[in-house]
């Protein structure tokens, strides 16, 4: 088993080596796509059909971070340890929320007969979860499946995000609520109209010294 995990990790490292992406976890589904210059910590699990943008990192060597299927994560995101993105919902409209009603594995614990499932999988199984660019997600935050997090947002540690988050909003709490915004409305509009995360490396370095202050950034981007 250890040898299989090691071989899988070597295959993942080889797959992403040309993108200068550092992979330390073997728990990455091969159907997922990870961008350039990313960092994937040891205790990160990335499931099916996940897309990760350039320069995004998952800093999780001591606590598990889990990215559920059908999640899109933008560029330059900072994702702390213990984060879970894309949590699915059991169908609470059924008489029971237990998965024996829609999962063969549990049904076969009750009967070995060829018993017909009337539902298959979670009701929101195919919904896409979208995390924008330059999003910072704090430690142990949980994001519900199907939620859209806007560019530049900040998700506080231990937050439970159950609905969409606007660009550059700072949210915290259970359930998470907007507590403030990183910038004024006109500044947010300016950044969204001039998204630095789409710069190539040369342009990014040219603007680098102006990115410590929003007024400098605006003046030197016009």
C-alpha cells in the first residue's frame, strides 16, 4: 500500500513538474487540473474534476484540506489548513437523510438482493463550486457545494459559508456573513476592471511595487 502511494505521488509530481508546481500529496484525482507555480501540501485531497489556477497554494501539512468534486478555484488563492470546499447536502426531504436511500454500498448492508435505488447520489452532486481569484480562505473554513466566492474575498477562520460571497467581501461566522469589504466600491470596480491576476509575469513585476497601496496601484495602472 505504501509503495502504491509512493508511485502515485511520483506520477503526480511528474505530471506537474513542467508547470513548476510542487505536489506533496498523492490524494489528487488525475481528472483534476492544477495550474502553474502552485503548492499542494501533504494533507490535501483534491477529488474529481477540480480546476486550480496558477500560483494558488494549499498550506496543509498537518490538517486535512479537502476539495470536493466539480470545484473551480482561481489564481493566486491562499487556502489555509483544515479547509473543506464543496460539501454536499443529503436530501432532507426524504423520510431519512441516510445514504442507504441513494447509495448501493449502504443498501447492500441491508440486502444482498438486486434492489432498485430510486435515487442515485446526493441531490446537488453535479453542482459546481466556484472560488474566484486572489481569495484567502482561513483555517477550518467550510464552503457549501454550489457556492460562488467572488474575486478578492476573504473567508474568516472557522466560517461556514452557505451562500454566495461578493467580490472583495470579508465574511466570518456561522453561517458566514459579510462584516466589511477590503476596499471602497470604486476601488473594487477598478481592480475588477483591471484584474492583475491576468497579468503575465513581466507585467506583474512591472506593477509589483505599486501593489502595496490601492492608490499607487490605480495611479500607475492608468
